[in-house]
C-alpha cells in the first residue's frame, strides 16, 4: 500500500495535513486524545451488540464478552471497518482489524480502557464489488482464478441480500477445495452481511474485537439523523469549504457531491437502496415521495430501519454511537475522512485521529522457496519490484559474445587469403564459416532458454502469489485464497507481528 500524500505530509508534520487528520500520527497524541474523551457508560449500545452478535460465538469467546463489559463501563474505541466481501474478504480487512486490536492494546497498556471495533458496512449496496475473491493457481493451474457468486441485479443493501441455494453449494465446493471447516459455509437465506460478520468474528476469535453492522443501531441513530437533516445547510457549507481547502493544498478529495442535492442519507424503502435527494424547493425526495423537513424527521422516527447513512454521514454516525479515538483507514479513506474534518464539531462529536492501517506481504513456504530459487530479495517483493521476465545471465551473454568474436576472427582470416583462392571457393568457405557460427549460436541460445524455462515458470507462479494480475496481494487474496485454516491463528500472528507505527509494508512469514 502506498501512503497517500496527506498521510505522508502528516508524518512529516506538515501543518495542513496534521490539522486535516486531527493531529499527529503518534502514540503520544493517541494517548492524550483517548484521555481527553472521558467516555461514559454505554449500556444501551453494549446491550444492542450483545443481542445481535451470534450467541454461540459470544458464549465461547470470553475476550468478546470482556470487551462488551468494558464498553458498558465506559471505554474508548479504536474503529476499523470495511464493506462485506465474499468468504470474509481480502487480507486488507484483516490488516485493518489487526491494527485496531494492536492500538487498543497499546492504550490499555497505558492505563486507558480501550476496545477494538470492526464496523461491517453491510448497508453498502455494491454487490459487484463485494462479490469477488481471487484464488491462486493450484499445482495443475497456471493462472489466478476469480471466485464469485451468481450475479445480483438489485441495488439492495448487503444486509438485505441473501444467500441462495446455488450460492450455498458453490461456497461448499470452495470450502472443500481449501480444506476448510464446514462451519464457514453460510446458511441458505442468510444475509450476505450477516455471514460476513460471523466470518470476521471467527477470524478474530479471542482478541476482543467487536464486530457490528449499522442496521443494529437504527433506533439509536434516530436523534442523530434528525440532527443531521436539521443542520444540513451548515454541514454542506462546511464540507464545501473543507473540500476547497484540501484541493488548494494539493490533496485529493474523493467524496464527490452536489451541494444542491446532497442529503447525506440513503433510503432503503422498497427493493433498492437509493440516495435521498434534496430538491431546489427544500424538500427531500425519493422516487415519487416528497417530504419537507418535518415530514422527513417524522419518517426517520417512525421507520428508522428504512434509512441508512452515506459515505459522508457514516463516520459521523460511528462517532455519535461510540467514543472513537481513532479511525483505521486506507489511503482513499484517509483522504475522504479529511474532507469531513469540520463536520464533527457541528454534530457535537469529537474528531477521531485518522490512522493508516498496516499493510503486509504474507509469504508462505512456497513463496519463500520461489524467491530464493529466483534470487529475488525480500526487499524486492515488499516493493512489488518483480522482473517482467527472466533474462540471460551475464555469463550466458559473455559466451554468445565469444562466439561472435570467433566469427569475426574467422572472417578476417579468410579475407586475408581471398586473393589466393578463386572467388567461388572463397564464397563457399565464408558461407560454411557463417553457417557453422549460426548453428553454434542457435544451439547455445536454445540450451540456455531450456535452462531458463523452469525459472520463467517459477517467476510466473511467484507473480500469481504475490501480485496476481498486477493487483496487490492484500486486495486480491484472503484466508480462503491461500487455503489457510480460517481460524484465529493467522489473525493472532498478525497481531503479534504488526507494528502500527511502521508506516510501510511489513513482512509476515508463515
């Protein structure tokens, strides 16, 4: 993962970047911010989590129960999140979750009551993006395979997109292929988002990471959404101002919005999740429905589950529900969270520190053996600097040069004696010399290429394992991809080895 420019400038203590990210990215600032939050008891939210978390996992995971108790008594939250993805998603979700666990451990070590939280953004409706996971080639295959369920043509939230019988059978074959436990197979008619929540809890078992879905808090978010719609003009004005400030400083602004239509909410009424739009008359519109502000707030109160947050209001909603001290984010997230910098105080909540997630390269024994065989250093793998193809070695090129020199010497010698022989004989001798040189050169290169063939195959396979189809490993593969047991062992290893203060790719050797 390449750090975004705003993160790089914040690490270099550039004032504009530090301000946009709500302070320097240091342990000292994290500790001071956590102490200033003074979290209160949060019994209602803790009870909502307790009711919605899978009861069988909650009963068997004491660390999970402990985090709920800490939240009840008052604890700051280190928050990470990602939309649900097939088979639990890619490694980047685990890296976010591991960063949250490690940072919360640091805070607890400094006497601050802290818990890690993973926000499973199942209100998202982009099933095409969620429905993909790459599988590396097995011993009989040569290319990376794309794994996906049957297509969906609706635009419903992933919390309302359900596993079909065909989906169930397909995932069953994946579990069998990668020797996983059948408990990772979803039930027929189970929501895609619910399945993703369960898998994340299984991945992170016994680490205390709480996993939640936004729909669980529909009732608690009623006052937040009413406040949001009441303050919408101020929020839009502030968002425009901050977006312009970031652009002037040369930072990206990934949130694109129309100030005249933005409502910061979506509607889940009917079969589609659709953006709620503000009209020029000041009404809020969805399809044929029109509401003024009072009517909309009445709808928000009576039908809270029929409305969901947008990318703009989601971080604000998280901060309304939890005392989030820091948000774990990737490069694009860092940029769009910086756009929201001035919205938090308008909603009477504190600004979280924006913290870059860890980024890693996982090397199993196979990848390590391939890199050794190809003489590719680990530094090259970490930087994704793999050769395009295997080149002839310097010794091989020297041998071909020697053959070429021999040819030139032979031809020069022939030229000295051309006056002694007839023209026909001279041409015949010169042609024979050239033909012999050409045969020797061709045989030499053929032998060398045959010797290089295993290396070329090994390079192709290594690429498929660390940079499939030119995609970063963490964005293409997940635990299912590598055939790793989907249990807490891998995640515990990540938590042990990840350094959240090292803002460059880290090596995880299995």
